[in-house]
C-alpha cells in the first residue's frame, strides 16, 4: 500500500523518531511504513490520521489488485 506519511511528516517538520515516540512504535516501524515495507494496523493508521488531523485515506492509498474486480 502506498502512502504519503513521509511527505506529511516532513511538511509538519516532525522527525521519524518524534513521530515514533508519539505513536509508541520504533523509528524503524515509521521508516518501514514510509518505505512501503510494512502496512500499519488499523489502530496505528487511525492514530496517525488523528495525530496529523487527516483522514486515513489522505495518508494511505489503497490501490487494490487485479483480484478485487
């Protein structure tokens, strides 16, 4: 799943370690989400959306796959 987390985080001037502390996860988790190597739990996705005052859909882009038709 693609996401705009890094872009949004940088716009707010927040470092990965600061966001990780606020989300109660590791900096590596934030980096993995930003790089698309890890999809967050729905709980973490909601926490991120709330933290940035955005909708989940504003941060995470679901592209689906060919089996969704």
